[in-house]
C-alpha cells in the first residue's frame, strides 16, 4: 500500500515551504495548496519535484479545495492570516479552516495535523518563572488580546469539534477523525530573524523590552520536522491511538534568552537595529498603572496600543520556562538542530529547501 | 449548523420601546450594527444569520444572542423580528429585503439598497404596500462634521448654497486589500459602477443632503480605471453636476480617487457668503464665514477661529481614537434615530424620497450619455 499524500496548506509560506521540503525528503507525495494566482515558483527548488502536486484553491472560498482531497490524505493545516484587520484575519484563519474541514469531510479525510499557536494561551494567568506547558489555561478574555490571538482561538474551537467527530463518507466512514494539535512557540528562521518577542518598533529605533527572558522559540526546519513527524504518528498504527486528540507545544531544547538571541545574530553579522532597552518589570508596571487608570476613569474602554496592554505584554515578554517533553513523548520528536547550528544555517547561503538524502538518513 | 434557541415570541407592538432586531450577514460592517444592537436599550438582538456557521456563531456569542442561523428565512420565521438589518453583499440586498418585508419586518439595508433605481422603486413600493419602512444606510449624514455644516447652512452662515464637493480618497488598490484580491474577487466589481459602487451612495446622499432642492440638468462623469488590469473595471470617478434650485445655479462635484493620499473623506459646501469644510476620517470642521468685525476683519477672525479649531482637533482626534469613536459614529446615531422613529411610529431619518433622489443621481451619473 502506498503512503498517503500529505496535503499542506500555506505551502508557500514562511514555514510551509520547509514543511513541503521535509515531507518530500521523507518520501511522501505532497499536495501543496497554493492560491489561484500564486506562482509555482514561490516554492523555489521544490516546484519541480516529481512527488509534488500543486492543489489550487483559496480556502476563504467555501469550495476552496472541493474535489481535490482524497480520503487517505493527511492534511497539515498551516495557512492563517497574520496581517490586516479583524475581518481579513477572520477570513484567512477562521473561515479558511471552516472551509478546509468541510472540504475534508466531503472527501472522507480522516487525518489532520492542526497548527495552532502559543498566542492562544493566557500568559497573564501563570506566575512568572513557572513552567509554561500545555496545561496553561487558554485566553479567558479575548478582547484584551490582539486579532491574531482572537482568530486563532476560534480556529482551535473548529479543530476540536472536528477532532471529536467521525468520518462521514468514504472507506473510513464511521471511524473517528484522527488529529494532533500542535502549538508552536515563536517560529524563527532565515526569513524572520528579528521578531516580536524582542520588542516593538519605536519611531526610527527599536524598543527592546527585557533582556533576560527565555524565548519560546522553534527554528523553521525543526518545526517542519515536528509537523511531518506528527503526520507520521497519525498514520502509524502503533502510534495513532496515542497521538490522536493530543495537544503539544513545540519549542526547541536549548532556548536562548533575549540577549543571547540578539548576541548570536550580531555575532553572525546581522544588522541589529538601533535599540532602546527597557527592563521588563518597569515597562510592565507602567502598563499595569495605565490599565488601572483606564479601568477607573474610562471603564476600560480606552483602546491603547498593544505594547502597553498588560495581557498583550504578558503574551510576548513575561518570563517562563518552556518544557517540550510532551511533544517528545507524543510525537517521538527531537529538535534536529540546536540553537547555534540553527543560527548558522539560518545565516548561511545554503539552499535549505534542497531534498538532500543525507538529511533523510539523519532523521 | 442551522439551529436556534430563540423563542417564537409574539411580535412586540409599536407601542413598546424595544424592538426585536435581527441581522443578516455577519461580515465587515456588521460589527457596527451589532455593536449598537448589543448596547442599545431600544433594540433586542434576537438573531444573527450568516452562510458561514462559525461566522454566525462568533457574532451571536460576541454580541449576545442565542439566535444563531445560517438560513435567513428560518431566522425570520423563528425570531419574528420587528427590524432586520440586511448587511450582505449588494447584489443580494433586494431579494433579502423583499422577503423581510413579506414577513412584516422593517428593513435597514446597507448601501446601496438596490443596484438600480427601478429595483429601488420595487423595494419601496413593496414597503409602502406592507406599511413597513426600508431605510438605506446614509450614515455619514449623521457624523458630527456633516451635522455642523448642515447647521451652518440652516443658520444662513454660508448664504445661499452654490457649490457642494464630496471627495473621497481610498487606497483600494493596495495589494492584499479586500478590493484588490485577485484570488477572491470582490463581487462589487460586477456592480454598474464597479468598486466605486461601494462608495458612491455615500458621495451622492451627502451631495443631496445639501442640494435636495436642486434639479440637476447637466452632468459630466469621467469614469476611469487608472490602475488598469482586469479585476478593476473602474477605480476613479470625476463627476460634475450643474443644476438649478429655487435661488439659482448650483454646482456639484463628486470625486473618488484611488491614487491620492492620505485617505480622506471631505465635504465642502460653498455659499454666496462663505464656505465650510469637514473631514470625516480625521474629523474637523472649518467655517470661513462673515465674522463680527466686518468684511476686512473676517478673514483674520476666520484664520484665528479655524486655527484654534484645527489645533484642538489634533488632541480631540487622539482622544477619539483611544476611546474608539470612529468615523462610524454617525451610523450609531442613524440607528438610534431610526429605532426611536420606528418605535414611535414616526418617519425614520432616511426617507424614501432621499433614497430615490440618491439613486436617481447615481443612475444619471452612470448613463453612458454623460460619460466623458
């Protein structure tokens, strides 16, 4: 029996291209979902791989992938909207997921690797310095968080309802869906080296908030490895039962602090923006005071920039420890590249998407 | 998912002050309508409907109603609303509004209520026969700046109105924007005025607001697609209207631009004695009118008065942003006035005559005979 096809949404995105590459390296047929007008060349050197199929569709449309899925596909859903107003994000994340799952149901698809995010956790509900794992509560008051977190939270509701349902049609009709939800931390890589966990632009400079918080990072090639490993776990008869229904956080092993991350970038020639650094505790205290004033005088109705909203600050800068044992246990995954190796790769000129058989052997 | 826990409550009479409200279409603009309905004592939100189950569910949970539907007919049958807000894409407005009227509900419909004047007449005739109201969203008429200009005109501070210019600049062609998305083409491009049809009702009812007495006799409309391509049929309108009112000649100017920045929405009213300007996106009002001190001192007095206004508006606009008082505040006022009128049995603030005049101007502008 041939191995199932991996259908990867958001295939030409920042992470998606690495997931496509990793799927091809592991010998899968890969269906890369691209929007109708997206050039195939956006997949770079992967575009001509003989095991790659291009699936055309816009998931914001109800029939985005209608008729293009097969019952034995494993769907890896990466596509999401990270920009625009709430409506744009809702369409690109929530509607897209609703439509994808409906299209999958119509085809009798059983397996889903559902990509979520750390952003849906309620960091304010956890004591600083504690272990931040899958038991951290989810956002209780979405209005205090940004649109990305709000829409990803709704998306996970859809995931869970799908995961609790059974296959409606096809050879697996009546069987329960199989699904793993993965919540990556901040994904970084060659395409996104300077990120929101370091601070925020402030005019011509960059406002760095804190120096010593451990960053919940995962490197692009490592997250791609984890997602394909999750797909393999779902279709492995010996592992599927343990994997189904699980939610796992994805972070690397050797996580740097904010300072160590910036130093590693600078040591490799990255042009670090001119920055002003403020201590986390001072900035957070000021934001907390502002929040009190907002509540006391304006009934909390004043809409302030996220960089001074306590809940949004906590989500980005509050210091925690980040274990990854559950992902290792459920998926049998280990981060392939340590931090400094990952940094070397990200800052190199190597083609990280090449289908190198030596990587196969290593994995 | 097509479910509801809404009750089949008996329709409330016009004597009660709280009207049962339902919403069809939970995208984009619905947040403004639903926000009002959630917060207002005049309305009781009994149902939301969207073709997308998760969208309907999100709206229902966020705005506080258990009446969540994906089928409009089912929602109307089960919730028996007094008022239905039709907030779907424009091409579906007439059909949905007619079915709401059939069910005995008043209809508050987003602009344009109908794609053409004959279809608007069909809708309004049906409403009249059913003794119901159809109210098209003319929200910017109720913004503070427009109200201030209208008050100045009514007080005679500008003299006789001679020219009205409505100018909107929007960056509708930026990649990733909802109108420029090649992957999921916006249905508005198929309307008679292309993407401009999404805004032309605003331009036109504002013109009519200050020139309702004018018979437009000469019109020249330049429709352009400056950005080119196949997706956009139009992205620019430059229209001049010349007419006569009871006190003589009046000029109108309607301008929509996708090329100029920053984004703005300006209303300028020029009279025989003075002129007033308001900007609706970054609100301010300027009046250049005869001041105490006579003709020679008025220019200086206007400079001082308007300078003080602009300086103060800078701070007030920061406050408006922080307190989330958006350019849609006029919509909330329109809705409040409408609900009050419907509850009291009086004429709503947007009348059939205003809607017909607005649609008539749009039809005239779209006439191939006036294209330049």
